[in-house]
């Protein structure tokens, strides 16, 4: 980086840390770093019931290869305290019942 760019870079990093947002750094030239865009995993459209978590359910589900029903259970259990309370727990139970029916209905 050229003179003065490091200070600008670290100031930008400090601002981002204050807002708890994550940005994807990209290389734009030899030795240069530019902050391009906010990462999707630090964003949420409507509310903050996912971004306030240590890891968003969508990222957890993808990284662990969960199926649709399992992913919905994680989603609803993760957000129930900050969104729909009892209704989210009931939705999680519904998806667990669907999982039992779909995956294990032929077992005796």
C-alpha cells in the first residue's frame, strides 16, 4: 500500500468493527486493498433476529449440509426469543414431525 493508505484502511476497519458489519476485502492492484461490499452473512432484510446471533442459521445450515426440514428447525429455534416466541417453537416442532414422517414413517 502507498503512504497514507494503511491509516485509511485501519480507520475503515475500526468503523466497520463499531457497526459489527463484515466486509469482503478485494485486491485491486499489486499491494492495494479496497473494501468492496458488506458480506451477506452480516446483513439481514427486515429485523435483526438473525444478525444478532453469533452465526446466522443460513450459514450454519449450509456449512453442515442440513436438509430443508432440519434447516427450518435450526432457523425457528434460533430466532424464537427475538421474533415470534411460541409460534416459532411450534413451527420447529412441525418441521420435526415432518422429518419423522418423511424419513422414518416406514420404520416400526
